[in-house]
C-alpha cells in the first residue's frame, strides 16, 4: 500500500515533516539564494526553479520509507528521505519527489539509485548519485556532478562556468558548456560538446572520450588516458600548440603533420606541431589508447 | 608446518579430502620482477636519483568530504626505505599483467640506475602516499557495504581496472624504464586510484541513513 | 654488496646470505616458497589479484625483517605467518563477491573462481571458497597446511577455542555442500 500525500506551499514552518501524517501539508519559506539539500535513496528527485521564495515538495513515498524530513535551518532547506531500518535495497523504499525551489537556490542533491532531474535553477549545483541518472541544465558559475555508474546528461547555457564531472563507470554527455571543465572517468564514455573552452582537464582510464568545441584565446586542454580512445575536434580556426604522446597507441591527425617514433629502437610515438599562432595549448597522452585530433 | 594429516583426523573424510589439496599454487605470472623493483625502492635515496615533486596530504580520516580537501600535491620523498614492519599499514602493489621473463642477475653498469625508473609499487611513492592510501582503504570495505551490491561490484571492478592499468604501466616501464611519459602516466594513475577511493568513501558517507526510530 | 653467485645448498645459507643483502639468495627463497605463499593467500582472499598483492607484500616484508627470523620455526611457517597477516589486512568480508569481468550493465556474469583451474578435486576447492571467512581461514590453515589449532589460532589472532569451533563449523558446512 503506497502512502500518498501532498505537501502544499502555505505556511511558515521550521519543523520536521512526517510522511505518515497524511493531513499535514508542508511548505517552507526559503531564502531566494539559499541552500537546498536533498537526499533520497530510490525513486526520483525532480527539481525546478520558480520565482517564489518558497520550497515546495510534492510526491509519493513507498512503503519502505519511514518519513520525509523536511525542515529549514536558517538559509538551508533540508529534504531528506529516511528509510525504515528494515528496508533493503530495491525493497519499496522509493520516493518520487517533485520539488520547486527559488530559482537562484544552490542545490546539493545526493541519491543512491534515484534519478536526478534539474531544470530552471540558476544557482550552483552539486549533484551526486550512485547509480541514478543525472539530467541537469546548468546556468550557474559552478557545477559538480559525481556518479558511480549513473549516466549524466548535462546541458549548459553557454555561460562561462567551472564544471567538475566525475564518474566511475557512468557515461556522460555534456553540451553547451563554456569555461573550465574537469571530467574524469574510469570506464565511462564521455561526450563533450563545448562552446568556448578556457581550460579542460580530461582523464579516463579505459573509457573513451570525444570532445568537440571551440577554444578561447590561450586556452589549455590536457587529456590523458591509459587505454581509452580520445578524440578531439576543434572548431576552426585553430590556434594552438599540440603535444601528443602515446606509448603504444595510435595518433591520428587531420591537420597534416604525422606522428613520429620517439626513439629509433623503442616504443612510443609523438606529435608536436603548431597550428596558427599557437596561443592555446593542447596536450594529450595515452598509454595504449588512440588519440585523434581534427578541426571542423 | 606439517605435511601429514593431523593424527586422529584420518576418519574424517572431509578433512581427508581437504588434506589432499595441493599446498602450492603457482601465481599465474612471475611476481619476482615486481618484488625486485619494490626491493629497489628500499635502496637509499642517493642511489636512486629519481626526483619528483609530489606531496600527498593524509586523507581526512573517515569523514573525508571533497577530494580537493583531501589530497594535496607536494614533494615526494626520495627514499622509500621505510623499515616499518607493520604489515597492516603496508600498501599493496597493483595487480600487474604478465611480464616478460626478467633476469635478476645484475646488469652491466649500475643495477639501481636501470631499475630506478620503474616505480613498481606504492612503496615507491613515499610514506605519505602509503599512509593516505592505507587510511582510505581502512574505511573502504565498510563503505562499500553501504552501497547496493551491484554498485559495490562496479566499484570493485573499476578499482581493478585502475590496478590493471597500473600493471600495464609497470610492465611498460620494464621495457622503457626512462620513459617520462610512462612515469607521468603511472603517477597520475596512482593518483586516480586515490581519487576513486576518496570519492567512493565520500559518496558512501552521504548515502541517506535509515530512521533511528 | 652482492656476492658473486655460487652454488647454495641449504635454506639456511639462503637466509644468511639474504640477510647480508644477497638478492640472488633471496630470490631462491622466493622461488622455493612462492607457490605455498600464493596458495595460502589465494585461499584466504579468494581473489587472484589480491593474492598476488599479498604474496608480494609477504616477500617484501620478509626481506625487511629477515634479521628477526631466528630459525626457531621453519622458514615456510614464518613466511606463512607474514602471509596471513597480509591477507587479513587486505581481507574482504566474507559476503563480498568475486569481481566479474567488465561487461555492459545487462548480462553481467561472475568471473569463474580462480581456483577452478586447481588440480582435482574441483568440488572441494570450490566448496572451501564458498565458506564464510572465519571458517575458511581455519580450515585452510589446519586442513590444507597442517597447522595445529594453537598455531592457526596464533596466526589468525583468535582463541584456540574459537579456532576449534570454526573448524567444526567448516567441516559441517563443507560436508553439506559437497553432498549437495
């Protein structure tokens, strides 16, 4: 039997909400630029920004949920799903939450398998899931997304920001992000489509990476992989120094210069060349992965 | 050590069957080259000549939060010649792929010079690194337990992925001990392992708790 | 300083020369005992890559601590003590599964036990691997490697009574699983 209840925006309240009080409606006033911390195990977390200074939570809770902890502490609003002690993984502990927050709120969301969806929030985001999928729009100066195996789909607004993306095996698709990006994965695949890049630090152990984007003046791109394939497509005109090195992988370069052996007798290939005035720097290393560089 | 069955156990068919199992199982590959490399790390710094600038701050205990607060880059101590006998604190060497047969007879010239570039194990990265890693590993098993079983397997699989990469790098360094690219990749991959451990610890720490009521 | 290689007849000579820094002598020790050390590590940890780590650590520690080996026990026993410590330090809890090979999310399969390639009887080795950690450790030390309860308890850091109880449990579980 699924408990279903609705928490409707209305009153000032700073106390904890309990899911089993079906006639208890909750909403909380919130600072327009406050912090909203959301914690859920399974189900969904769907957050959208609005122009009211209120945090509203609606949703449904599975049988395995003990209660929903919903309270504010100063400028922090806390929404936390608490499971019953007896609830095990995949055993009715789902909570589907629809949350509306002041648009400029800073979000801090942690889930296990619950998917995270965020849109129309302009504050900084810190999103973390174990296996849940993360889908977000970023319109802030900074965003951090971490998953173990959950896939990530992140779309920016082309504004300069600092993005930090980490997955263990989850795949990630990033688009319309500008500024600085740090993306790290062990075995996930990363697909990045960037607007104006100032700095990129990209690392994979075995995952593949495909980056497409334009470099700002004096941009710096550092890519490294052990056995994944790295593919870079830079928007023309390209104005960069390239330093590419691999121990046992291949180097494909459509700009012209071919890679050469590092030494007469040993393994390793390298490619150093300048395109245009060379104001930016692109440095890519691999142990055995293939590195491809091209323009469009 | 005794090779015979315990007196009085002959009547126990289970113990009899267990006693017939081979005591010796050869590893799938020769571990001596890696061991020898790590023993080289115990040679005093003045003989090694490998200078790297890398410092690792000790992981902030069980409550490690963000990686940026956890790890810092500094100067790696040149000497790995710690004489600590504390086995529980010992870092483990990475799983490595099969290596070509290696002679252990001293090569012409300075053996230490030839071996120095092969980092060959966590001990080479200095006691601070080992401490940070050991600290993260202490909490790892408990934190992995907090994850759903499927996710725990994925983390372990990816840790093994990194350790396989370390093995490949160490194997490559055997062939090209002075290759700076390999050394850089190796150090970064050791760092990747620490990063993964710290991230897993941090993610597990934030997993929603169960009600106390 | 490494002495020129020469014929080494006894284990005692290997130890004495290794104490003096003779790497070749220490390699002889490794060659003689790597199988027994690895075999123990593998059965305690149940995972080949971890067992390799533990084996390496065992010999590294042995090299560092050779001056503490007084010869009162056999060299193999001393190495096994170090190996047990290394395995316990790296040990996982009994319910952790063998890590499967990289696969897509669908269709993951468990990697075959690394002991499946051991000599027969296949079932016994696999059955031992399936035992809970405490029972397995005692059974391996007592049943395969022939240590007494006192020795096994000392290695594992448990009471002799606990060791005996774990062995009893191991035998019962093994009998059930082998007859299943």
